[in-house]
């Protein structure tokens, strides 16, 4: 009997080791891993560059309080600001913590300029921004908030695509609009480029902030370093996590100069945020992803993946309703509940994970090879062929 709490419905499988796109179970089976810790292992399992970085840093220093300077953090922050819109970086431990901090930055900014009543944030209903008390109410999901009342105030919601409701929600108390550039848990729904441009324009007109949550869709997953780069917009605040650590826990909030000016000493802290181990691994991840050819290859391989999936959709239109997503953040929407389909994929040694709206998430590492995509396609085709 496990002593672990039952807050996860875990599958009856455990893994001994991983290499690249594959996991090897404790009973000796080999699985093609298109979960990758839910878009976390950006460079796959046991990437030699990340292993080397972790081993090297582990022999120096693991943890230093943020009461002191941390050179490894300075180095990674510099890399991030040099290659993104951001002027400053606030390191955290996870996506939820990063999004929580992003909310604090937005509220603190207006407080710092003498407008403390501007503290409400508009979000998409049934989105996903983490599982802290604030972020579950930011997500506007009845399922996630059940049993955790009283409600954390300060959030207003509109349905995905309801631009009329969005505009009506903006009041004198609105501080920011916060959306996932590509909704992950909510069903792999991409916010179109024209819509992101519209959000930026709207925020400028209303003198409010634009927060783009790139925890799942950022760090190269869509073929650009950030998903919003496709629309050529610049947000004010961006929480990141998952792929930036390549499997090692870390997150961050990226801020422009304006918003970062509010975060003076004592306004926020994190015991482990920015620790030398995480910073060294994060720097190694960026060294790989920021090579000129890397993201071009992500675009090339993801275009191929989407094309092959759309062929399957045409072949099995009564099973596959839609192919969704951007880059290697892929959703396969089925006509009916995806639970059985996911189990059959696993039985055929392909690991996937669910999302809302009967969507199966396919999240290969950014290093996935064409023959591994072909293997996944063949397994999905086999399951479709025998699916009832």
C-alpha cells in the first residue's frame, strides 16, 4: 500500500531509465514517450549536455540563498534578456509559482504608480495557469476550484474567442489581460496571431498590461522561442517553466523594464528560485535551443507531424475530429471520450496524455527524429484501425 496521497490517478507503470524520445519501464518494456513530463523534457531524456551541466555544477555548489549573488543565475538571466523582449528576470521553481508571481508583478506595478485599485486580471474561462489558490481561480475552472473556496478575488473571465465579452469586462479596476498563447490543459487551442495583435492593441489603448502564459508552449515548442513571436507582439510579462529546465524544476517571470521597476527589494522571494543547479541546467538548455538550426528543425519536423496526422484524420474521420496545436504542442481531438484511445496507445507502447474537449496531447521532445514521428503515426493508425 502506497503512502503517497491519492491526488493523482497514476497508471500502473513505472520507469527505470530514459534516453531521448524513449522510456524503459521497470518490467523491461520500451515506450515512445510523447508526454515528456507534459512538455517538460524539451531535449528528451538524459540529454548528454544537460547531464554534464548538472554533474559539473553538483560538484561545486547546490544551493545558495538569494541573500547573496548567484553568478549562474546572472548568466542565465542575461541569456534570456538578450534573446527575448524581457529586460529583467525573476526566477522561480515551477510554472504555478511563475504565474503566481506574474499576477503579483501586475498588481504591484499599478500599486507602485499610485493606482492600487487597478488590481483585477481578465482570463479565459477554463484555461490553466497552475494549482495555487490564486492560479486556480485565475483559470476559471469549476472542476479545479471545487472544494477550495472562499474564492480568491480579482479575476474576471470570458469564453475563448468571445471578444465582445472581453471588451465589456475591462473597467477602471482592470490591471491586465492574462492568457495562454496556446491553451494546453484547455484543449490545445491556439490563439490566432491576429487576435494576439488585437490583445496588444487593446492593452495599449486601455493602458493595461498583457501577460502571456508560455509555461507549456514556450521555449521552442512551437518553432519559435516563444509562441507569441509568430504574431510579432511584445507582452509586458511572461511566466515560463517546463521546457526551460529540460526536466530540472525551474520557472521564471520575464518582465519589461516598466513592470520590473515595481519589484523592489522585499516584494517577492523564493527560497530555491534561481539556485545554481537549476541555473546551470537552464543555461545548457538554452545553448542547445538557441543554435540557429535547432528551431528550424523543430518547425520542419512539426510540419511533417501535423501533415501525417491530418492524413490520418482524413482516413479515420469518424474517430479523429480535428488536429490542433502549433509546432510540437499537438492535440488530436476525438469525437468521443479519449480515455480508451489513450490506453490503447499505451498498450502499443506510445505514451500520450489527455486535455479538455476529448483531446489527446502529443508532446514529443524538441529533439524528436523523423523515424520516431513515423513510429508514433503507425501506432496511432493501428489503434484507429482497430478502434470501436
